C-alpha cells in the first residue's frame, strides 16, 4: 500500500494511458461504452490529482524517479504548486468536457469515429498531464509532440474540408515549433550536459557567463518554439482556423487547456531552468512584454471583426494568452501570480463559452453572431452562463476575470510601469465591444411577443456549462486560497 | 572567435544550414508534399546536431571491452538514444501529415496550396 502511495504521480498518467490503449477495442465493437470508460478514467485521475494537490498544499514537493533511476540519470517527475494546480484544472475541465460530449459528439463528427475520438481525447489529456509534471527536458519534448499530434487529431476528427485544412496548417506549425524546442534542448544539453531541470539550472548558474550568445539563442529558440504552440501574437495564425473548425468539445479542450500547458512549460523553462536574472538579462522579458501587448490589442481587434461566434472566441483566446504573458513580462510577484491565475480563469471562461457555442449550435444551428436575437428566452440557462463568462472576460467585479485584471494592474504598478494599466483598461473595453452586442441581441432585440421556453438540449450538455459558470463566480469571490497557493510557487523563483 | 572554428566544427554548420533550409521549405513552399519534405530536412538537421554533440574525436563506441587500453574515450550514447526517440516522432508526424494531405487531395483534387485556398 505504501508502494502504491509512492507511485501515485506515475499512476496518474498510467491509468489514462491504459484506458486509452484499450479504447480502440471498444471503438471497434462496443461504441456506446466508450464515453463511460472515459468518464470513469477521468474521475479516477481527478481523485488522484486532488490527493496530490492536498499533499502539495501541505508544503510537500512531490518528486518521483521513474523506474527507480534517481534524477541525474533517470526521468524525474516533480509536482510543485503550479503542477498540482494544473493537474486539478486539467482533470476537472476535461471531465466536464467529456460529460458535454456525451450526447453532442455524434452530431459533430462522423458516427464511426466517436469511439476513436475518446482515444485521442485521453491521449491528449495524458500527455498534457505528463507535460505539466515532468521535470526533464527531453521528456518535455516527447510530451509536447504527443500533445501536438493528439490535438491535431481532435481537430481533424470532424472530417470536413475546413477542419482538415486547418489541421494541416496546425500540424506544420506545431512541428516547426517542436523543431525549435528540440534544437534549444540540444543547445542546453551541449552547455550543461544534463537534462534534468534542477541540474541544468545549477550548471547554468555556474557557466552562463561563458556562453552569452548561445544562451540568448537557446532562449529565443524556446520562445519561438513554444510561442508558436501557445499562439503568442505574431505566431497565432494557425489558431483561429483550428479552434473554430474543430468539434465543440475539441475547441473547448484546445482553447482552454492545450494552449495553457505549453505556457506552463515555457514558464518553467524561463523561471526554473534559466532563472529570473537570465530572463531579464537576455532582454527576453521585454520581448515577451512587447509581444503580449501586441497580442492583447491585436487579438481583440481581430475578434471584433469576426462574425462567426467560434472564430470570435478563438481570436479572443489570442488576446487572453496575451494577458498571461503580460503577467510574466511584468516580472513582479503580483504580475506573475495574476498571469498564472489567469491560466485557470481563462480555462474556465473559454471552456464555458465554447461549450455554450456548441449548445447554441446544437439547438438552433446558428453560427453567426448576427442571428442570436431573442436567444436569451429560447435557451435561458445557456445564455445566462454565456453572459456570466462574457462579463468575466470583460472584467466586471465579482467575476473571475476581474481578479486577474486587478492583479495585473497591481503588478504593473509594482514594476513602475503604469502604462500597462491603460492597456488593460483599453482591452477590457474592446472585450466589451465584441461580447456585449451578442448579449444585447440575445436579451433585448426580440420584439414584444416574448415567450419563455427552457433549453431544448440534453441535461448532460447543460450541467458542465452551468458548473463552469459557477466556477467563474467562485473564482471571482474567493480567489484568495488559489492566489496564495500560486504565490508560494512564484516567490521561490524571484 | 576565429573562422577556422567553423571549419573544425563543420557538423554544426551543416546542421544549422539543414535546419534553416527545412524551415524555409515549410514556410515558403506551396506544394504540400514539399512542406512535408521540409519537415524531414529540418528534423534531420537537428538529429545531426545531436549526434555531433555526443561525438568525441577518437572515441570508440560505448560498449565495454576489456581489451581496450586504459583511459580511452567512449562516445556519449545518451544523445543517440534521444535521437532514436526523435526519429520515431518525426516518422509519425510525417505519416500523419501525409494522411491529411491524402484527405485534402480527395476533397480538392490538388496538393497545391494556392489552388486549395482559391477553391475554398
């Protein structure tokens, strides 16, 4: 029993991979069982993540040497505060998305693919969890590739012209990104002779004066490689097509979770491997700050002109990624903590919004934002959740988005750079400019003969949306615990 | 920093050239198959870089042999193992990309990207 307790971090991924590899059997012969197996697997991993997060909250940093080889030689799994938070977020969100896909999946992807879709779903989830807990550079590369291929598969599963085309573009750019990442890892191995994060960091701290150009090159390779995958502003061109043409559960997964794990990895590379001093000395911090500002403004402007709801949400993701990077670029305790908190809150908001878009499409078949008039009375529950998530996006107090905007504003004051407050307020207004017309149409343009009907979508689709909305409000009112939890992680590296 | 260093470490130079060629291929070629070839050229450049990192001049393969003289240098086997994984990944990405291109060919009847965009 003690042995099982020790191997808990490894079991986390093993359980999902096991379910993932037996899934093709069911996909072939008993398709209707596949969603239930997915659900059970994710519930088990959710339980394990909660236990791990509880242990981490008790002040423990869980380290596990895979196959019994200690760190400099073997692969190490390390669960710190950030990883624990990401584990809980990943399992909880993907649980809700899996529940949503129960009765909606067969309307969006071909019938014979539904069983196989869950294989991809679990594979992507397992790789994402592996990515956030791994403490080894090459393991990171392998997991990044698995996430990339799994995510591409989840887009192409729809089997339409547009999604196939978007997948090819995504795959090409993702491969380009992981090529840069692999080259950067090669540079780091050449400099330090180690692959473990902690050992590389210790070695880098000793020798970084000898290789100024090589370290600069490595850092820019990592920024470009992961920036392409995380859709940092000028490298976001694959995102809108891929996220808007995918089936709704995939869109929610891609926009809410997949993009985030790359950011978490990048932040670990920046702060754990290179350290904050090198991050500033190589001017990479200012580059990140510059790109993030571009992302916030550019993403919002592009979102403003889109008429397709899912495309608008996809461009909004580009802008929100900018907020997360803005926090890192500010480089103060409040800024980075707010950036990390925004990873959670944006995941909640985007999953809620994309699932709502899926539910709206399921009931009405509407994709254009100009056809939503009176929708607030046809599907009141979905539109209420959509409204909550939109208000949170804009940054109204009492909703989650406000907390990160407030934190970022405090961070920019801490960094003696109050101009960024103007940027934050401006982008809040831009968000309002493209979210409020949808809400206005849904509630106030239906004329006089209003008849209220309840949503005609299955309950399995309503429950995840409502729970996500509740999560947003909870984060807006009681953010203290999680902020404190994340601050522990941040102050260790500043 | 003398230029002769470039000549001595020529595998690095070649790997950088291959990597840049591959990147350029992916980003500028219009033919989708050529883009996939670009991916492979890029990854080959990276593999060459890794193998060059592990190589030691005058080193022998890392297999223990009691007949070898004392103090002989072994080539670093770790990077080769890493690259084995890299080759598998590159192979699967190539297979996946080609499968998607076949699907696109069924939809549009061409693998030339501008034609596909025009037909959309």
